[in-house]
C-alpha cells in the first residue's frame, strides 16, 4: 500500500484538516482518526501533538517527506506540516496506521 496514494484518496474522498492549530483542535475534541506530521515539522509541534494523541488514542505517523512534500501530495501550493484525517473516505490510510500495509 502506498502512503502518498492513500493520503491523496483521503483528501479527495474523505474529510481532513490541515495545519497544526486545526489538527490539535480535532485531536483534543476526539475527532481525529489519524495525524500525519511532516518530517521537518518543529520538534515542539511534534512533541505537543504526540502528547495529545497519546491521551486521545489517535495514531500519530511521521510523513517521510518535508512539509513542502506533504503540501504537494495534498495538491496544495503551500507547506503543510500537519494533516489530520477525520474521515478516511475511500482510502485505506487507517490500515496503514495500524501497520497493515
């Protein structure tokens, strides 16, 4: 299973939020199904998200590329440091998070 393709499918067919503040809100409110963090995101953002994800039970994955790469995968002309999946749509991205890929 390809992480990039699954992210693109989730963005097209599901419901995602982009950005640290929106993602943190979704995690704290218990709506996040999966949180993806770009590899070059600031360490304080990663640490803060990891703490909240642990409390809420939402899986946290590190995207292997930079925030520019994550933005490009989402078909956006800007950097995305954090992407949170609220509804996976037709993608199997949640299976990837469980390690079934």
